[in-house]
C-alpha cells in the first residue's frame, strides 16, 4: 500500500491551491513524485496568492476541474496516490464515480472541528460537523470497496503562509484597530499547526504502512492559551499586545457583521464563546507511526510576495 518502488510515482493533489498545497507541491516534487495539481481555478489564478518566488511553480502539471462534478474524471488516470486537501465530503462521490481507478494510496483532510463544534447551535457549524462525519465514514467505505489504503488527518488551527483566515484575521484586526477583543480571560488552550508540518506529514504518510486505514489528529507542537497566541501575533506584527476584555455578545456581533462578507460568511457568535474552550489534541500516534514532529507556534503575518 505504500508508494515505494522503482521509478517516479504520480500523485494527484486536489485542493492544490490551498495553504497546505503551497508547501506540499514543492515537497512532493523534491521527493521525486510527478505531481498533478487539481483546482477549480486555472493555474495562474490558483497560484496568484502564492507569490513569484514559490518553488513549486514549474514542477507541477495543473488541471482545472471541479470535484462537485465528478462525472468523466480523467485527471487521476495513471496516478498511484492521491492527496485530498479540499472539503472531505466531496471525496467519496468522486471515488464512487470511478475517478480513482489506478490509485492505491490516499491521504485526506478532515478537521478537529468535528469535535470542537459538535455542540454548536449555529446551523452552518452543525452542517459542517455532519459533513465531516459523513465524509469520514464515506472515505473508509469507498476506499475499502476499491482496495485503496487511506489515511485521514484532522488538523487543529492551521497557519503558516499568510494565506489562512485564522492568524490573518487577527493580524487584520490588530493593524486596523490596534487592539484585539477577548471574551473573558482568553485562557482557552490552543495548538496552532503550521501548514508545512501538515505537508511534511502527507509525504511521510504516503510511505508509511503503519498509517494505512487510520485517522490522526494533527496538532501543533505547542499548547498555549488563546491570549498568548494573540500576544505572539501582536509581536510578529511589530506591535505591543493590547488585549481588551469584551462581552461575548459584543464579539459575536462583530463576527456577525463580518459574516455579511462572502469570505467570512461562516463567522458567528459561537466562535466568540469558544475562546474560553480548551481545544487540545494529542498527535502522539502520528509521531509514532510516521515521525510527525510539529514546530512550536511561530506566527506568519505576511502573505508571500
């Protein structure tokens, strides 16, 4: 079930224009893989945010395709492995449509949101949890029917290339207002995970028999309070931390206002309430099975250029 063997192997990466894709495509090329990057957008548009110095620009064959329309899929033909960085629930229908006939190894991404948002009352978040649960079950079922060895990653809060909405939303607030609102003391624990550590995990898992047909929580290398995470982002942005305690309803209203914008349409008051929640997940099994060793939190506050 591993990708080891003579000659270069071809790996398909769907959702390739994502933040993890920014780091993953060059890593795959450096490891000797032929890479087929799939995105809904043409290459120039998909990689516009990656910056001119991005090292994966000339080492990848790009394909424009939409996984929500899986009929007639041919971009995976001849591929030995598949790494899916897009929404998990889109994957089983593509597999069931015969879109991975030659694939023997698959790595896909879910999210620890399946657990941290399980008690949310917000309809959009409840829908997300249901999609993650159905996606995980569908992945295992579809892969078993086609003798594909699968590995599922559930990352925590992802950052690392200035392309995320987690750190970068905080950066935008700091630069615009000079302060950041906290609900209560902001002591909820977090484990931000760098996107490059997730990319490295993908490459390592492809050649790890121990990771076949297993799911892993992939957290960052450091546990820190939400307020400490924000304070480090202040420092990385060249500002002194200014954290202001604000009632949850006020932060929730601000998030609701942001949700009127398409880019932030999933923002809601539940996010404010979760500032006080601990979101800690062990990655010990990933370390044991394929050497996963994530870095401590090192916020990135600029997009590549």
